[in-house]
């Protein structure tokens, strides 16, 4: 039980009034810390709110280092990939792919108390020791396999309409899975881009984004996304770092977000699986 003289007046989590000497909030059940402990951890409360919001959206805490937390979101892969794997492998590839997306290939992000939120870098379990995405390597292998299967279909001689459609479908899917083709379709960089390059984009913050400074909703603020990659003829061959940060309007003005480089992961991080 917290000494009565050190019990805060209100719950730091839900704002409910606390009884003297209470150890837990009667409304939300949050453990009550002393006022001295609360003052010492005040700078981490927005950080812990962000961590909790990730867990609400299906992420789980993999590592907690106090001032930074690695969260993970398990999944079973995308439906289109499962359909293609079922057509080619009859279900064996589906099991392997689902296992990979649930374990080694699960989405991982690192949240820090200073406000930075980013994907775990090339030393995560989902990348090789050289920083190459295993998902990219898997896409290359699967793409080559589908291209060869489509060529085998075309080389059988007389083709019916069904055989032709299946061959074209496999060829299109195989080419689409090849990382160079997929990246070129995305038009991420021009063909003249070589070497290490860093890009930063600014956009309006989403409805559910939280400010990395104060922890409040960032609606009406800005979101800056960044990526640092090595390119070969405009095709990213290695990702060194990527992430993004969101700022509410007030903190964006105070932090001069329009000039400084702040960072968090692109797109809807909550929905990634």
C-alpha cells in the first residue's frame, strides 16, 4: 500500500480520484505509485501510453528496455500470396510461409522514450546479417520459380484457352514477385540513383496518430516519414533505417518540424502484420 502522504490525488491513467493510501485505481485497476515515483516517471508517461496503444491494436511486447520497447505483430501472410503458393505447392508452401510470417517474418518496431518509432533495423530476426530483407529474398526465389513453371506450361506444345490463362497468370505473378520489377513499378527512385540515399516526406497526421512529444492526438498536425537505403539503378537493395514521427500542431510549431528531421515508420504502423 502506498503511504497516505504520498498518494496522488488522481489516477495517472484514467484521471479518477484516488482514495488515500490506495494501491490500485478503483475505476481502471491501474497500480498507484507514490507522488515521488510519479514525478520521476512523468517524462515516460506519454511513451508508455504509446506502447499501450500498440498493444491494444494487436502488437505484443517482445523486449522492454525501459526507455525503449520492441513490439511485434504476428500474422499469417497475405491472401494473394497464399493463393499462389497453394496453386504451385499444393499447401506445403502455405504452411512454410504462414510459419515465417508468424515467427521470423513478424512485423517489428522499436518505440523509444524520446518519441522515435521505427522498424527494427537489419539485425532483426526478419533480416539477414547483411541487412537484406528475407522477405525480399523469398520474393525473388518465389518469382523465379513461378516464371519457370509458366515457361514449362508454355512449352508443353498445343495449348488450350485454360492452359494459356494459367501460364499467363503464373508468368505475371512470377514477374510481379521479383523485387526489381516490384520496386520499379513503385517508382521509388529514378534509374540514375546509385548508392546510399536518405529521403524524408512530410504529410498530414492521421486521425489515430499520437504526438511523440506530448502523447496527445496529432490530428491537425504533421507526420514525417524517412528511409535510408542503398540503391542500384533506382532499385533499393538494402534498407539501413526507416521510420516516422507524428507531431500535434502545437508541438510541431515548438519543435520546428518543418525544418528538423524527425522520424517514424511510413503508412499505418498499427495495421501492419
